[in-house]
């Protein structure tokens, strides 16, 4: 099957890789690379798109040369027993981030004018002061960062609109997560390509945790 793999970040403790595929014919999939458990997952998907995403995720995961199976918790989030990872996919792109020491959040999103029709779901009045809400790129980057933060934080009931706030400045996303009387702050990187954006952060990047002062 036809695909290309790119190294986005290559550091000893932290790496990000991207796969973009062309072939979408399920008959060309080599299921022999699956473990019995993975094959059960694969055959359990009703959607061809989900099958393709699952297959190409395994192809990309092999590039990390880490002899460990990706597991899933009871809500379907991927995890490893020995390290931290985050996975994202959009259309024909798969992105995986791996960190040996700290939790990680990663996301990939294609640019689309449809982002304007859903901005009310994730942009608060506070966010309107931090980004250009009339800029589709700003909106997509903000949505993508919030997706990645949600994966990284794993806080029940976390609201994209009310609990995650993003400021975009100098190609960096400054993020505050406000929940349960605490503020968690992060520094997010993003890479803008012609048609899509990749956003990523490791839990250790400018992470601070403080309580909200009570009056």
C-alpha cells in the first residue's frame, strides 16, 4: 500500500511521527502484522475508515521500533505500559507522539471553513480576547490544541469551551486549563502545513499547577 512517513520531532525522550496514506482499498491490507488481539479490534470496526486508521496506525507505530503493543483503556484511549503516547488522525493522516517520561497530547486537523459553524461549541468570551475568531487558521489551531489538551489532561467533565483557554502568540499556544479549583498551564507547539496543522505538547513543557485563590 502507498504511504509516506515523516519524522516531525526526533529527540531521545520525545518523538513525533506522521504517516500520510493514499491507498484506501481494504483488500490490500496485510493483516499478518496484527497480533490476535489487534485483529479482533480490526475486525470489530464497522467503518472502513476506522479500519484504515487502525491499520495505518500500526504501520506508523512500527517506525518507533518499540516492541510493545498499544493498549486501550475502558473508554478507548490508547496507552503503553512503559511510556506515554498520543495518537491522532484526520482524513488521510495519522500522527503518533511518544514520550518516555511525561504524558503527551497531540492532534492533527485539516483546515476547513466548517470550523466557523462549530466555533460556538469551543470558543468562550474569554477566548475571543485571546485569538482572532475571524481567522480560520486561528480557530483550527485553537480547536486542535484543545483536542490535544483534552487527551493529555484526562480530567472527567473537562469542557473545551469553559475549562480550556488558548492564546496564540509567535507560533506558540499558551494554554490554561481551569478546573476543580486549579489552573494547569502549558506551552503548545504547532506546525502549520498547506492544508493542515499539527499541535503537540508534552506534560513537562512549561507545566505549572496552582490553586485558584479564594476570596
